[in-house]
C-alpha cells in the first residue's frame, strides 16, 4: 500500500524508544520528514541518523513534554524548520503500579501530568497548524483504557482519559478536516514495564503470562513488537485513512476481547 507521506511533516513524542521510535522510523520510510522528541538526546540522535540514511530529514528536539514552555518550543521549532505540520503522534507516556489503597496523590498527579496533560497540551498547540494542512493526530493509549485491570489504577484512568480526549477532539475538529484517533496496544516488547520498576525475574514471569492473556500470542509464537503498533499509526497518519476519525483501535492480539488477567 502506498501511504503517500512524501512532503509531510510529522512530530513524534516519546521517540527515543519503543512505539514512538518505531513510528518515527516508519513515517520516514514512507517519505515524511520527522521531528523527534524525548528527553534522551543521544538516543534521538541515533534515530536521526537512521532516518537521514533513508533520505529524509530529522529534527532532534530534546524536551520534557510535561513542561508547557518546552512543548511550545518543540512545535515552534518544527514549524519554523519546515513551514508546516501534518502529523502529531503522542507516544510519550509512563506506566506505574498502584491500587486505590497504595496510589499516592503524587503518583496520581505524575501519571496524569505525563499521560494526559501533556497529550492535551500538545494537541492544543498543534491544532492551528494541523487545521492548515488538514492533518492527523494519533495518540498512543492502551488496552487498559478500554478494559479494567487491577494493580495499575492511575495508568488505567489516564489511558481512559486519552481515549475520551481523542473522541471529543475528533468531533470538534472534524469540520476543519483534522482527524484524531488512538491506538490501544496490549503488552508490547518495549522498555515500558522495566521502567515501571519490574526486575528481570518479574518481567520474565509477566511476559510468560502474557502468552496466556493475549489470544493470538501462542498462535503466532510471539508477543507484539513496537512495529506492530507503529504500522497502524502510520496508516492512520496517511491520506488512505481520511475517512477514519474518533476511533480507539485495539492492537492487542485479542486481549481486549477476553476476560483474562
């Protein structure tokens, strides 16, 4: 499928690893120039080199998306560099464990600040530019936004908020030609769970269990890789999906259709 992204400009947060990194690379493979955003500048520069070897331009923007002033700078630099913005991918996010009893107010606020507030603000400041290009926004949510799981309370709520933000913004921006969708992965092999505090033994057991909770995993003999999610993001960013908006897409190997924990 030709996704027709030549001449398009994309801004991808969380691009130093995981789904954000895979998405930035695939966007470049389809012809887009990409501004990559994360706090780890050295990882971004490695990615930029890969993108440039594909013949596309890459703008490295080290920033903390929880800081509004840094978000402003990121968007201003991107538009100044290329004169337009066609695609916003909000892939930055964190996962932390905690129940209704153990989650502190500080834990709650940190989760909402990174997973929801930053997504809202980047959408807010990018919309004027996306209206000009009739562009697209894709937010990286989770199966946890659609289904309820114990032990990750604040994360679940934050991703549900992202899903609702996606649907509401899609309705509000439809008349202006801007599409807004989310992708909702299940367990994907990234650094997310280790960063949430899992040691190697706990992570190994979690991965083994995931083969039971994701119906297609045993059939395929694997769990999801970042590219499995990135391919859908890139499609939703392309003109080939211009009749799709306001949808929360499960990319979870069937997990959301089961009652498995």
